[in-house]
């Protein structure tokens, strides 16, 4: 997995600076979303619960989507537009992340299996499997 390979190269979470500047935050989000490359920490990263996510058998893929800012971007989209109870925004974002149609369909099936029947339910039900306090 790309995210794990970044950590294995010795770039631990603590070594990345925490970004505060809005322009730099936007650049970091786009870098992660499109290329899967992390150069800095974001406040959003602190929401992730390794313990909680490891309880789900789809944790590897869902964690990758979290770290590549999929859920963050989906939240941005749904903050600006209403959910039309489809995967319209999820498909757009996954395409931007350069997943092919087959992989996108696989991801949408995983969302359904985990209670995400549309964009807003992906945020409410699927992202919630990955965030929160470790026990």
C-alpha cells in the first residue's frame, strides 16, 4: 500500500510539520488526493483511529481512502451541495484519485457493505468506522 511505503521509508508522522496556512493545506490535500504523497500533517490526520479502523475487514482500503483525503473532499462537496442520494461526488473524487472504473465499482460495493448507500451515508456511516478516540 502506498501509504505504508511512505512510513517505511522513515518518514514518521511526527517528522512532518502540522500545516496551518490555508494555501499550504489545500496543496497538501490535493497532493495526497491525486498522488498519494504526504509531505505534512493536517489537523484532520488526528481524527484517524488505527484501533477503530482495524476492527473492519476492509480497513486497508478504507484507511488508504482516509489518508488520501477522500472523506475530507467528500465532506467539502457535501457542505457546498446537497446529497442527491447517489454516489455522484464519490465517483468524481475517486476518478480524480485516478482509480479505474472497475476499482471505483469495487470501492462503492465496500461502501454499501459498510452502510454507505449514497454520498452522505458514506460520510456518516463509513468514515465513522475510521475516526474517533482509540480505546
